[in-house]
């Protein structure tokens, strides 16, 4: 795997690069801002770009703008954004425009390197990875809470994992339950929330987020 890193913290940038190289992953570029990352994608064609959301000069949304530009290039380069804060709007915009693998994690997840490495490989495979804390922002409003009140506690667990991009097989491993049980939970969730089961990870994530952000009420 070839990756490019754009992160203004020199310590974090160097630390991530070293850990990745120890795993046999080639770091083709390591930048302190987002200004050159699109050119890196054009020339080096990394499999994944790991990038901070807030970088110089304004420390607002440089990373997300660069990520959207990378997506517009139409390459197979996946984007894994890191943020210090939960910014659900940016996460939704990134997922909605994705044509390749995409992810949005809080920087604290980098501290768990195995989890971070798993997310990196998943976006490389074209999957969608959302931090669980980002997903919880989507279900924080009264409207969205009413939507999820129809679900059992286990179904809410499964829904959260669905929204982070996990397949049914991934949910089996995470929760330690049978594949048959996961299939039943997913079918029940999709039915209760009136979400069509497309069988595709990216569309399944979008369907969940679309429903939770747009629901006014569930019909009797």
C-alpha cells in the first residue's frame, strides 16, 4: 500500500509515517499542509491519503476541501480524514461525494494503532469508515432520537456499526454474535426505519444518515 500524509503537527505526522513504514506501507509524501496534496495524488497516485481536517493557513476546512478535490479527480485514491473534533457536516459531505473508499476518524483513534490500521485497510478496499462519535452526532437531535426509539438496544448497536461502514461480517466480529443474528437485526432495522436494503456499503451508510437527518416522524 502507498499512502500520502498531510498533517500540520510534525510529531503526529512523523509518528504515523514511522508506524506505517514499520508495517511495510510506503509513505510517498508527508506534507505539513493541504496545498500540495492534490498534486501528489495526480503524480504519485497513492492508494490512501491520510489528512487532517484543519490545517494552515486558516485551520478551518482546508483538509475537507482538498479531500473533495481529490474525489473530483475520479481516481481510486481513498481519503481518510482525521479531526480533533466531531464535525458531522464535514463527515456527511465527504461520504456523500465519495467515489472511492472514505473515512472520518477522531485523532484519538490514532492512539489505538490497530484500530487505525484496520480503518486504513478498509478505506483502501473501498469501504466507508465513520467514527462512532461522529455517528452519535447524527442521532443527537430529538427528531432522530424518536426514529431510533423504535429499535431495541441491540439493534441500535448494529445500526451504529452499519453507519460506520461495517459489513455484516464485520458486525459479527465486533459484537461476537452469529451471522444469522446480524442478518435478522439488519433486516429488522431496515424495516423499522424504512430504509431500502441495497446490499452496498456506501449506499447503506448514506441511507442510514439520510433517514436520521431527514426524518420528521415514523408513521404508525
